C-alpha cells in the first residue's frame, strides 16, 4: 500500500473517532411516533352549572345542545385561559361554532372540536373530511381535551397570532376580530358569529374567573411515556418547516417546558434550521 493510501486511511479513522456520538435527526429522517394522549383529569368547577341554570331562567330560545356544551367544557376553557392566556370565552365560542356544539361529524367521530387539520407535522391518527377542499386530512383525538390543548398550541406557537395576546384575556371582541385578521377563518362573518355566541350565552363571565380562586390539582408537567413506544431521546433535532415546540414535544414524548429549559428558550419561538437538544 502506498504512503498516500495509508495516510488517507489514517485520516478517515481519526475523523470517525472524533465524530460526536449523539444522534442527529436530519430532515427527511423523522422518527414517526404515535401521539400518546394523557388521560384527562377532572377539573374543578368554575360555576358552570350555575351559569347554565341562570341562562335557562333568564334567557329564551337558547340552544339546549350549546348549553350542555358550555356546562361540559367551560372548566377546560378556563384552565386553558389560565395556562395559555387565551380568553375562555373565545375558546368556548370557537368550540361551539366549529363543532356545532359538539355535534359535528368531526367532533363526534374524532373528538376534533376546532377543525384542526393534520398539517405536515402531525403523527397521530387522522380522518378525511370535506372542508375547503374535498377529502382533507383532519386530526383525530382519543379525548376532546387533547383537541382543546391543540387549539391552545395552534394559537400560542404561531407568529401570526402573537399580536392577539397583547389584548389580554378580557377583550373578546378584539380577539374575535383579530382571529379573522390573522387568517384563522375564511368566513368574513366569523368575528360577528363568535361575538354573538359569547354575548348570547354570556361566556365573557368565564373570563373573570381568577386562577387563585380555582383549586387545580398539582400534576407532573412531564408527559408520561408509553413503555412499549419508547424512543431514543439522546438526539439533537433540526427544526423543519411546519414544526412547533408542541409538535416536537409530542414526537419525542417530552413536555414543551422541558424543551424550553434544555435549550434556554424564553418563549415558544423557533426557526427553521435551529438545532434543539432533546436530551
């Protein structure tokens, strides 16, 4: 063997020995992981039953299915307000409108209450449904509560909705109009429909519920692992188009807060090509 060949082999060996042992997930080589949903916990009351009974006594021609929907989902809407700073009235009104008060095909068969489509980063179950186009892909959930969490993630982790949070949690009219301006819906009357639902059913009263007045149970922030679906988390991940911290956390079965802590992130903003430490 010539000296040049020996030298070339030596260089290759050195390069191989110096290479990082960390796994690096490159674009096009995503590990497809089934979305594991946490079983919902019972949330404390926010006087939703009293709210509905008062509406029945003082208002007429209110939809009974909408009243049932409010009584069932008001606590989770308030919880999401306290966690993500989205007005409970907006979340509830969108749920009522998008799911037909929980009676739409998507809500009944897929627990999808907000019409959230698959997008490129979804690794969970899905169904096809005719919407803007025929046979579009929509997310399917085991629990409706996961749909509510996805709704919160959709608004908090996309830059085009960032301005909405400057309105606070008590200006539902600005939120309703802002959602339309940000492109959440194509219906030009979307804001008016939300506002009407909020005012007809007095959903803005839930925006006044203070976190200190609700006794939430303390839960572990980490997402539980399914022992049969563990994956190697000793990786660096390169952010791709369509990724959010929430979608990445679901893929690798860790919490958004853990991702932020491990990467020194102060908010949920990430950019294409950014390398995140998974473990």
